[in-house]
C-alpha cells in the first residue's frame, strides 16, 4: 500500500499530464524557450518528449519545477487583491 503524500503537489500526476498541461498553456515554442532542450525545440512531439524526460532526470526536474511554478502563480493573489488594482473614489 502507498502512503498518502499531502505535501507533494505532484503526487498522482503523470509526466504525460504535466507535459500536456504545459504545452496547452505555453505551446511548444514557449516551452522550448523556458526549458532549452532539443525535444521541445526541434520537431517536438509528446511521445518523443516523454521518452527523453523519462530517461533524463535533470530535464524532468526542470519540467516539474516549471509546472509547480505555474501552479503557484495560478493560485497566487489576483490583481484585485494584490494592492495594485485601482481603487474607486469614495462617494462624498
């Protein structure tokens, strides 16, 4: 039996799902710019990228780090609550 991992946001996610979500969000060109590896920049495809990432721990770590950063930014403060949104003038 596996033990629960409440503090691991990647628990239960497959590498395929992570990569698919990143490609949907950024596209191959932007993903290749953010993580400069050949499988993202030269004739990218999901199967070839997965094969490379499964065999290359340092590249997989970079993909997982980008995914986690994307999750943090998506769940971070919104423009309305970060103090930078314009405030309306009070009615006098």
